[in-house]
C-alpha cells in the first residue's frame, strides 16, 4: 500500500489460488481496510483500478501474477455527525484512541444505521478523526461486527491511519478473542488454516470451504470446558471478515448465539443459554500494535463482558 501525496493506492499481486477470479470479487476477498465492497465497485467503474497498468472492468478474469493497483481518492469532508454517546476509553493521545466497544453498537454509519454508531460517538468525544476512511468511516482502521464486543483502535490523523492500516495488512497486529462455542473440541489447542471466500449461494456469508480465496489462519486453545459448550481463546494470524465465526462453525462448533453461522447446540442447557444471550458470544479481548508515532508496542485488554460471564456461569460443570 502506497500513499503518493494525498492518494492511497493498493498494489496487489494475484496468487495462484486466485487465478480465474473476477477483478471485483478478488478485491472484495482481499478485505482491504479502507475500501468497502460498494466503494470498490464504484472505483473500478470510475477507471481507478488497473491490471498490469491497463484499466479493467469489474468482470475481468485474473491470472496468477497479474498486478492490480486500486486508487482510493482523497476523502470528501466528513458527513457523520458527532453525538454524545458514552465510551469506555482504554487509551488516548493525539494520534489514536483505543476503546472497548459494547455488543450491539454498529461501527460506522450505513444503510439503516445513520446514527448511534461508534463513529458518531468518537466524533462526539474526539471532535476530529482521520479522513482516510471516507465520509462515513473517519478514523476507522478495522471493524468488529455489531454483535461482537471488545477492543478497537481508531486513528485521529491520516498518518496514524495509514501506519495502523499497514500493520493490519501485514498481520502484525495481535488480536485475541474469547468465544463460547458449541460442543467440545478435540484436543486442548489447534489451528484452522483454510481458504476464506464468499459463500457460493449466500453473498452475505463467508466460508472456509471455498475453492479460491484468501488464506485464513486461526489458532485456538481451550480455556474451560462447560456443559455442552467450550470457552476458547482464538488468536488471529490473519483477519478475514467473520473469520472466527466461520472457522468454528465450519468445524461443527459454531459460536453460541451466532444468528448467521451458528446452529442450536445439542445440549438443552447450552441451547437455552445461547437463546438468552441474544448475540454471538464473541469478545475481542486483546489488541496489540506498534504506536504509529513512537514505535512502542502497545497492548490493551478488555475483560469478558457480563452477558458472557453469565453464560459461562450457567454452563459450569458441577
């Protein structure tokens, strides 16, 4: 990723496993931090994406070794409005802010969520955020799902935004999650290493059984065995969309309460507990990264939220 002047340019090389993929799907699968699926489509249509130095259409089929360059123009003035929404701030300085996002809060404004988001809360707290994320995503370097709680970092300056985004792209950010999953896993620890791509019949979902896609790696260890469920820690080596949820669901151990990927647990107590929590039992517990200004390694942690604590207590083995 380069930043000549005020432009942001993603420079990508097509891997062997991505050969034959459409250009638009290739870019979406790369899960670029600063370009959403709808933005990618608009940028290609505006001629801001080139394959081997030539403008290309969204449906262009790629070959291994093709060089793709996607230009993200400078953002227009921010449109999200500041709102007085309480935040749990774990750290803050002139370059960035680290917060503990509650479950139920959307990260940035989108269709159906024009207010009450983390961006609105950050603007109300900080007054100014980096503009690289665009009109509705100022300061947003990475995302958590609405129903996932935990630690997030946002940037206040464009320089900090680019530096943090590069760390996420290189997978040097430490990301650890706590999850309550259905059933009991085989062994005390393990690793999921798969391809990660769109589900063939449901474009809102992802799958780890894709024939083509991006490499996805999740390391896990058992924290506590419960009745009909297991509390696990998941460490992300990569950071694909819905990665933890997809990996455990495809392994037959879906995250309890997950409305998209989860299935009702076989154990009645676990099934009842999953219904009560009302969201996926997934919490971003740890986030570690290098400060974009000082280079110092920073690491922030959030305790398991009360709703997950109650779920664990209800399923404790007696």
